[in-house]
C-alpha cells in the first residue's frame, strides 16, 4: 500500500494515515509524495515523511531507490513500512 503522508500533513495527517493502515492492515506500507531534496523544487511545501515513518512499530529505511521482494519475503510481514527517503533513481 502507498500512502501520501509528509511532515506538514498537507494531504493526510499522521492520524489519518495510521487509521488507514490499521483498517486495511497491509503487509507493506510505502510512503509517497514527500519532500525529496534530490527531486523536489525548493518552493514546494512538501516535507519528508521521516517523523511519521519512525513513529511506526516496524519500519525499514531503504538504502537505495529500488526494492525487490519475493512472495516469501512478504508473507510474514504485517504493516512493515518501507521508506525510500532521499533515494531516487535518476536518468
């Protein structure tokens, strides 16, 4: 599941994001639509999702712009947050 949550909570508040996660109980949550200093314009009001991600019970700060998971990797997961942070793929 992808959720649009960032620090100023312009799109979804932390509480709204958490409520969606609790209701749907996805195996994986990937925050999207947040500030990325590599790709976001300076005038944007977006901020990072760091605070929200770090407040979760289980999260992984990814160290690259790619993610490959096998079905066996995902089967045991329960609301695992996978956060790309500032890692982006550039052309």
